């Protein structure tokens, strides 16, 4: 980050985006947007009735009954999280590591952000004992912790927090009086949905949790920004929603009507959307697991991917070899791997880790080919790992890490 700042590229502007799908827009989805292209207006702040009703149906199908007056929409989850942070007030707690976009908005508001260590088996959810100790320390130093942001299906670690870990952390947060924001952007990208138990925090503690979901996770292209929020069905939840709508109005954070139409269509989950989501998840899951095997075989320590389109890899076992290549910290590692892999390899410092750690997030999208058409062919292939250019990309990935292992011996 020091070198990036010197070049005029601050850590916020250089923040890595969400791992992309890398696929052409679903034709049925494009048709919905095209049909609404003549609508030149924006949705009202917080979203229009059709989009909010679609969000209610989406959450109800996932065991979270929702009314229209407890939902809101915005052009991206960042706007929703900024509005929530402004409305709740106080200091913000997040797990370490956490999504790259969680912290900058709080800094923009002048709110202190405190990172809390996560359990060894997963990211996204703070360790309950570390959480309690952090809250105690912050208050002892005159702070005012009020908001905890977490994600059960996580970026950057690609893990899914077990319900028992989540429950302990939520009990700790309830005891300390914090409001929770559950980022569920990746909940519909579980690699093995029949074998993975994902429980929303809003199911465990409905009166204290606001859920947000960026539709770029599973449903919309990243260039069509739309996200939805679900507030507690309480008087406090109604008040929080009203404050969030005030902030969204002040920001002019409104969704363009054609994008809102596409978002509503996606959230209704018609057959073409459901089939595309399922096929996309299967493809990225296969490639993520192959990528995990490739880097683990060379001595690195990737967390087992359970959701999303990415891997989170600890290269500390290869530190001696990396040091010989002039890699001393996460920024060096980002530059080194980015050049050798010819793909983005954002370091752990982008996700709240200390600079001296040697961790990176690797996305699966660049391994699927260089064009939308090539990646679409992977989607249609019986096994994407047998597509020649995917085989070559995975071999090159493994080769870079194997060379480092050999250098260390």
C-alpha cells in the first residue's frame, strides 16, 4: 500500500472488486433489461414496489418471512452498508480478514473500525472470545462499539461458518448490545448446498440483525449495481429503515429503472435464472477445488473453499523462498504473484490483515479463459477441468507455487 499511495493509488481506489462470474449476460435477463430500457427514471430511494416485493419473496423462500416495509434497495451493497453505519452510529467491529469494501465507508464517516480475529476453521465471523475482549478493550479506551458486520458465506476466505460458531458469536454480540449486519451476498453460491449448513444470523436473532445482499454475488452482472436489505420486524427495525432511507435519499443512491426490473426478475428466481446460478456455482466450485489442490500440493495453506468464486491462501510456509525473490510483505506478494500468474492476486492487507502476513485471495474467473465466450464454453462443458485452456491455467497456477516450493528446499 505504501508504494501504491506514492503513485497516487490509495488503498480504497485500489481495493479489489468482488470475484466476478466472467460469463455473458443471461439472455432472458438481458431481454428484461432491454424491455425496460425506455424507462429513463430511477427508482425511488429504497426501491420501488416490484423490486421490494421480489426481495420479500426471495427471503421468504429462505425461511425469513419479510414485509415490503422492512426492505430497502440501493445501487450496490456499499451504499446500504454506509447508510446503516451512519444510522446505527458508534464504532464498527469486523472480522479479520473481511471483505475489502466493508471498512472504507466507515472511515469515510469518521467511524473507528476494529478488526477481530476469526476461528481457525472459518472466516467471516469473529471468534466469540476475541470479540468480547475487543469490545471490553474498546470501551475501556473510551470507544462506543455499536455495530458488528459479519458474513456466514465469506469473502475473502470462501468459507462457511458452522452454526455453532455463529451462535456463540451472536450471543456475545447480543450480550454487549450490538446491532448486527449480515452480508449474505454469497449465500447462494454454496459449492455443496446439500452438504453445507448455512444459517442466517437473522434466523437466530431476528430482532437484532439487518441482512444485506449484493446481487452481483449470484444474480446480476457487476456493472448492473443493485443490492437489497432486510430489516428486523420490530419498531426499532422500522426506525432503522427510515434512517437508512434518509441517508440513501441524501446520497441520491437510487437504482436505474431498467436495472431494477432486471433485479426484480432475478430475485423471483425463474427457471432460467435458477439454472444459470446453479450451473455457475458448479463450474466455479470445480475450478476452486482444483486450484486448492494445486497450491496445497506445493506447500501453501489454502482454506477449503465452500462458497463463492475464490480461494484464500496462506503462503507463510513458502516465506524463505519468497524472501529470496524480494517478497517481504503482502504488497510484495501481491505484486510478485500478480506478475507471475498474470491475474490479480490481492494481498491480505486489502482485507484487514497486517501487512507482514503472506496471504492472498485468488479468484477462479481468470482460470476459465480470456473472453466471455471461452468462459461460457466452460459452463457448457461436462467437466470444466477437461477444457484445454482451463487445464493449462491450472497447470500454470500450480507451477508457480511448485517453483517456490522447490526454491525453498
